[in-house]
C-alpha cells in the first residue's frame, strides 16, 4: 500500500509509510521468543502495592482554579486544564487495550475519571495508533460529547483512520475537527501552540500495517505552562533535539513503564532510568510518570516502576519530588513560583484565568 502522505524530501517518509529519524538496532530475537519466555517464567508477577484509584476531586475538575491543573486518568490518558480549556491525551477508557473485547491486556482498575465524569473536552492529542493509545470506543464517545465534538490533533495517517471508524469526523474546511500533523508541524488552538515532535517508536493496529501511520510526542505551549507529552518512545537523539529546540518545559508527562525484558523493549520503550535522562534532555522542571500501573503489557510487575524510578532518581542525584507518580484519579496544580505540581489548592483562586470559549471546539 502506498503512503498517501509520502514526501520524498522528508527522510522519515517512505513510499509505504514512515521510519524513525535515527536508525537503531532491532532486537536480536522475535516477539514469539519473548512470549515463550514470559510464559515459562510466569511473568509478569502480580503487583504488591495498592494501585487502585482515589476518589477524583470532581469539584476542582469541573470548577478548576486559575492555575494549570493536571489529572492522571490512567496509562497515558491525562486531563490538562488551563485557561478555561480542557485537553485530553491518548484517551483510553475501555476495559481492554485490544481489538478484541474478550482478549488482550485488561485494565487493572477502572479509569480515574469515567467518560461521564469528564468536563467538556476541547482538544484531544493522539500520540500513535497502538490500542493502548488509540481506542475506538473512547474517541467515538468523545466525538458525541454534549456541546459538540472536541478538536483532535493526530499523527499523519490517523486522520484517515478517523474517517473510516469515527462518525462525525470532518477532515476538510473551516469546520474540520480532526487535523493531521507531520513531525515539526505546529498549529494554534486558542492560547496554545501545539508542536508535533519526533520520538523513536513505531505504529501498527494489525499484522500488515506496520509504520503506515506516524507516531510522536506533543509540545503544548501556553503563556502560563510549557507542557510535553512523550507518548511511547525508545531512548534516542530525538529528546536531545527537543530540548535544544524548546529550551525547557514546566511539566513533562514521560512514559516510565512497559520496559522489560530490555533485550526486546529497549528500542521501543524507555525504562525509569532513561525516563530520568529524558527529563534532563528536554529541560523539564517537573515530570509525571505515565504508561504504567494500568495495563499489563510487558514483563515487569505493574508496580515495579515505583521502585525502579526511585532508584533511578537517586542514582542521577535528582530530587524525588521532581519526578512524580500520581495515583489513578489524582489531580495536582502547577505552582509556577515553586516550579512544582502541588496537591494543596486551598489558597488558589477558584475563578478561571479566562472564561471558556466554546467556539474553540470548532477550530
């Protein structure tokens, strides 16, 4: 199948899809070897720590303070609230991250916020098309939300997936609600500037569509917050490039899970030590761990990132409070004066920094 977005002037484009910006070695063995080994070793082991959701602060979520606010819903689904706008990343609310309703990775706990508990979503950022990041039922529900569909910013090729799978998709004209991005593309959305950035990963939803659609990370810049969402990534020069381009971020949501066994996962998923390096590469003042504790995808226990991240921060001489792991459903606000996310919002003014503009959903 030919790549409809193919541009021969761009090295990461190929006639039939896309490739990473920096070459990297492929694993020495294959997927089926990994599956045989994990069955033999009875992996992953069950978690020993409590990963259940906490009760969400629905009052703060539906009447957010003037400061930017971040809620971890689970896996890579985050709700960022700032300036009266609500941004959702990689929305997955289904019970399984799978094309099948009866098989595949199952949620360890329900989402920290349900679809019904969400405020009106203005903008959705999609990193790539794997089932634990692009969930058809979830995006269909968001497209039907009361008050009108959000805007979806997606990688190249996923716009056509939306057209085939999600009723209400509009790809062209002033009324479009799905916009496709190549690496280094940028767009305005209200007070935000969104930049789609290269990271090392891959895409597929079936056996014969590997790398047919693009993947990446998102830099979301606002006058009051510089935010980076990693998506999935293996460690590469890409994050150093992002740091050189943007200088710093206030808050970065960085994947810290699904990293064992390293011989197979290293090229596609960073481990906690590499996540700390990524935080330093991009100049993040505060990091939040994502892509852990929700779905059993690889060989480490769901709670292993808690221990491994703590060790990695200590080894790198980085204060533990600079790289946080939220509980499912937890909300924190950004205190710019302290350069950190805080839970105590009792002194934060309740009025929004700017009144909500529902016309943005149609941009």
